[in-house]
C-alpha cells in the first residue's frame, strides 16, 4: 500500500467484508476490525517479521 490511510481503507472496504461473510456463515454473527498491526519503525532493524502469503491458509 502506498500509505497508511490507503491500507486502512482497504481493511475496511475489502478485507472486512470478506471476513464478515465468513464469520456470518460459520458463527452466525458479524465480524469487526478489532486488532490491527501497524509497524511504524523498528528500534533494532531486522527483529520483526511479517509474512504476506499469496494463498489462503485459513483463519
């Protein structure tokens, strides 16, 4: 994502609707954005790892 506001908009407009449909089908209740990981900077570069996968692995 080019910037934080674009990334947050994608969470609300793309990821949440998909997760909401899944939660409705499985649990019969809606989902919400409750936890977000935002990495601004690292005090010691190389200590954090984020994996972005190109395939669905489930929740």
